[in-house]
């Protein structure tokens, strides 16, 4: 098997190039060798979060791996056949479980049988997509592509303590291409303040502030209290359009006023509503690999994040697919062919 060399300092130069490389290696049976992993970061090389992704990928396909250790800037990964089964991946403390999920779920959907994967660690981490975003926005999009996938959340794990628990149940089956270039009219708008082991007043202040800034008159508001082992707070705004469901979320943190959390979220939502794009920047980044598995598709978005640009470049290099971009007014349409 020919080994493909990948420079880990290219593109966004962080964990995204590692995770995307691992996923594509498993989907296409590629032997890969990464060098300069996170070379320009303050702490170069593999951190615990990245090792969790490598170890999870190795577990589901019995890969031959070298260089999988803390601080390593070089990794060789040669996958075997992906095996369905029951797995448990403990990321440790508040390391992001959603990033581990994103590394392994596509290969498992392509396996020969059903799988159940338990994740332990962080579910709501400021440096990664929160699990709320995964269930409210990414999961519906995957299901629209035909994915047979369910998520059951047992306990939230906020940064920095973590301790979250959740289970993903996956059944094999093909994904089909979708075209989401127009988001359609707004069907429903819902804002939710999530509180765990924190005074109720915090949620009331967030919602009171957000009401004054929200541009959507028919928005509903709610407060929920998810089970968690540590204090935590999240404010989210779910937008159900005719063709896509979006979720914007803002984590509260120590010494950050509730009013500022609301203001930060309102700014992000308003920025998206000011344009015509169907997908937010995070969905644009994350839908690219499922589109590869589906063999095509298209979507519209605003400016591409560095993660999305990294994904696009790796996809074109490792799979032979080409991603065409076309500007249409204040949005761009990406088509994978």
C-alpha cells in the first residue's frame, strides 16, 4: 500500500487536518503519514484530544499506527477494515467528544453492521462544536442524507471538568447527495438557556437580554436544566428553515456576564441572517466529508472558515473529487463532483 505524505502544518495547521486525514484514510483504505503536526501551535504535536481521535480510529479499523504519543509531530496510520461493534471512547476531562465522533462516524456508517459508541468526556467545550449543535443542526442534515443515526445524551460535560456521557447508535447504509443552496423561509425560531448547577437568575438575564436584541418576533423562549457533574451554562438559538435547521450556541463561562453571552449569540445570529447562505460556517465545514461519502452534493454558505478550506484541500488531494465554488450575490455555492 502506497503511503501518502501529508504536511500537518498546512491549511489551518491544527487538529482538523489530522481528523480529516484519519477519516478519509479509513473511508478510502489509504496509508497516510503526517508530519509537522500542529507545528506552529504554542504546544506543538499531538495533545490528549488528538490522541483520543487517533486511538478511536485505530480501534474501529485495527490500524497499524506509529507515533501516537503525546507531543508527537509525526504519525503513520495504515487502516484495516472498519469493524462494526460496541465501543467506548473516554476522551478524559473536558476533551471534546464531538470531535472524536466526527472522526469515526462516517467509517462506521460504512461498516458491515450496526454499531453503538459510548463517549465520555466534554460535550460543551469552547474550542469545539457543542453536542447541542450536533443534535440540533448536524444530525438532521445527516438524516436528510439518509444516515441511520441516533444520539442519546445521558449527562452533559462542560469545560473544564467534563464528565459527560452520551451514546451514538449507527446502522450501515449509503448516504445520498443533497442540494441545499437555498435555506427557504423561516418556519420556527427557538431560544433556549441551559443551566446546570447554576442559579436560575443567570438564564433569566440571558433571555431578557436576548429578547431585546432578537430580530425575529415569533421566537419562543425556554429554560432547561440538563444533568451534569459540574456547573455550566449554554445559550442556543435554533432556526428551522424550510430546507435546513441551524443552531447557534454560546457557552457561558466564569466572570462572563449573562448579558454578554446573549450579546455574543445575537451578533452571530444576526450576521448569518444578514446574508442569504443556507449553512452556517460550522455546518459548511462539517458537511464536506459526508458529501464525499455520498458521492456529491452542493450547499451555499458565507466565507469559508480555515477548517473548511483545509477540508476542501484535503478532499481534493486524497479522493480525486473536485469542489467547485461559485459566488451568487452575498453567498457562495460549493458543489462536490
